[in-house]
C-alpha cells in the first residue's frame, strides 16, 4: 500500500463520490473529523479499521483482496488472470466497485494499477465465486409470515415481564461476565414452563437492555425496566430487537444473507441449507465456526422467537433490521397498542414531595439514585421503592437536603446548595456530504511529514528523518529504536504510521496493536527487514 497514492485518488473523486465512500466508512469520521485528505487517508488505511470493514465483505471481494496481495500495485489484466476471468468480466467490475466504494482498493493515477489497503495472505487458488450459493427454497405467503411474526413478538412481550417479575421476587445469581447464571436459567425454565434456550435468550436480552442489573452478586430488575414496561408495545419490542442485533455478529450476517439473496415471497426449505450462503456472505467472520450449520440454525431459532423470522422467511421486522429502517415505526404498524383503560397497581416504599418540579425531574433522572427506583406519580410527587429512612439517606449522600415530615408523612425535598456534574453535550454527528465537500476544497500548504519530523525529532539524522517521513507518507514498515517514559529502550517494527501532532500513531508488530510513539523519544530509524 502507498498512502500517497490513496491521498491522490481521494483528491480526484467528485464530492458525491467521496461522500459515498465516507457513508460506507463511518470509522473514518470520528471526532474530531479529519482536517484534510492526508488525515482521512490515514484513518481509512488504519489497520484495525480496515480489518473491521474487510470482515464484513462477501467472498468475491475477499478473493480480489487475496489476489492483490503484495506490496506493489497490480495491473487489472494481471488481477483478472489471477482470478481466472476476463478483464471485462462484469462480476469482477461489480466486485471492484464494492471495494472502491469502501476505499479498500484504488487505482494509481499513471496506469490504473490497483493498490490495496488490505492485502490478505495469498491462499491456494480457488475459482472466483461471484454468485452466491442458492439454498433450497419454498414459496412463502407474505401475510402468513407477518401474522406469525406478530404472534411471536406479542408472546415475547408477555414472557419477558414474567421472568423479570420472578427476578424481583427472588433475585438471580449472576455469572462473572454479568449474565444470568446457568442454574438460575434452569430454575426459571422450570418455573415458567419455557424451554432453557428461550429463557437464556430472554435473560441475555434483559441484561443487554439493562432491564436486569447487578445488586451485589445478584441481578434484579432495574428502574430502566419500570420505564420500559410503561412504553408502547412497539417501543418495547424495538428496544429488544436492537439489543439482539448488536450481539454476536453472526446474527447480522444471517439476516442480511436472507435479506439480500432470498427472492421475495420465499422461505428456506431447510434452515441448515443457509450455511453455504452465510459462509459466502461473510467468509472471514464465519471461518472459525466449526459447525456453521448448527450455528445458523440457532440464529434462525432466536430470530423466530423474536418475530424477526417466521417459517424460514424474513418478517417485516427482519427486513427493517437489514435495511436500517426505524424498528419502532415498523413495529407500530404490526403490533396492537396497549389498551387505554388498563389499571396498574404498584407498591411504593415512600413518596418525595417538592414544589420544585425541575428538582424532581433531576433526581428521577439521576443515575446515582437508581437504587431508589424513582418514578413520577404526580407533577410534584415522586415515588421511591425504599423506606423513608433509606430514601432520606440516599438523597443526602447525593448532595440534596431532604426533610422528613413528622409521623408517616412524605419526604420533602429542597434543592441542595451543591454543584452537580452536568452531562457533556452530545457529540455532533458528521454529515458525510458536507465533510467531503470541505475536504476537497484546496487548502493552504500544511507542513510535510519531513518538516514535522525535523522539528519534533532533531535527534534523528537527515537520512533517518527521511526514512521515517517516507514510512508516514507510504504506510510502509520501518524499524525504530524507542525510549519510553521510564527510560527503557525497545526496538520495534511499525506499519501504517501517521502523524498526530508530536506523535506517530502506528501498528506495532511487536505488540500486535496500535501504539503511539512520541517523536522526541525515537532515537534511531532504519529500514525494516521484511
């Protein structure tokens, strides 16, 4: 990879083309956003970011990256020859577009030879496989799939509160990882009549959604559960589906494989026959799974319990997940609203009264007072799950000045004369189109890497400074001797280096991780022995 060639290619893109790249590479848009194309190229080619993007690619894109393996750019005819296809093969062109749109490959300005940001190890040649394998299919009735998914989602929303109420009555033991202990899952399965896999899934979702939280060594329902339980069914379901979607990556791979490659109004005849398609969709994410067929069956079983799938087909909820559409909107159209005349009865340990409604808003939202499980009962009244004595103690330790009314009366609250930490402002999101337009505007000349290195690392001789500058510009490996803050000297080979003020951020081969090296602590530079 030559970073200078990447900078040049980015600069030749039209604003809408660069914006399309940025939309597909949000990993490059972190705060603060890149100030110029050099910084953008460094982020796009950062090893960890590239690895994360490459892991989501389908098989033909991975095969092209494997064929581009090597330090030198590869002419298109040579690439086609390595893959065993014609230069003008439409499938090859389509695969290259997938990689270009993610800045994982780019052409040189001179002859169009292709550079790669992710040269994968060369593997024994296999036939280029641009077409996905087809699982055995059956016709599916769209209305029947939708109705089955609605029944499953409704049942989910009925089952989860049963388990959480059981946890309130008898707190659950938890694993070291934070989840519900296996023995507790078995006990809940026996008590509820549900099978253990269903209980395990519900428990994991409750913990992930923070509806269950730690209380010492036990797990109990949280104040977030109280809030969740009061929301509309569509919002409750959307919360659970988002947590499921953000879990193990295979869930997204399976749903997207079904979404992208199953024809409309079809279902898989045998769920295990999805495995080859799933492998093709994300070969790098699935290569460590010994029994992919069993894993796929497990994911589809979970998706069916949640209403994401039904009878081997994706439901409207599953399509919304794959498309990135609003789950709440889709669920709102599918699920009936809660009855307006339903009565709810809840116990209250004590009540807090204050004419300062803003102060009540503050304490109800305070994370430090979560053990009180505060809820608004009226504009000037909040209920606490704890006794008046315990509620008074918690409020005082949080810096407030509550007073206990005589007899069995409420706790009265006054604003404390202390400063409370405020939440930091929400981080502004970056608009890819606006950022692309800004980055493509000609800017004043910035100091070159060599200028910065000469200024910040005067201990390096001219040849060593040039070697380090070349490594920054090209992303090529270089050997350094480095002295850390404790005076210890180590020798490293670093890759994909880029400047950030007075430091170099790079992939360290010795640590096999990204590391930052202060320029004035680099005492020697030499070519890397590749």
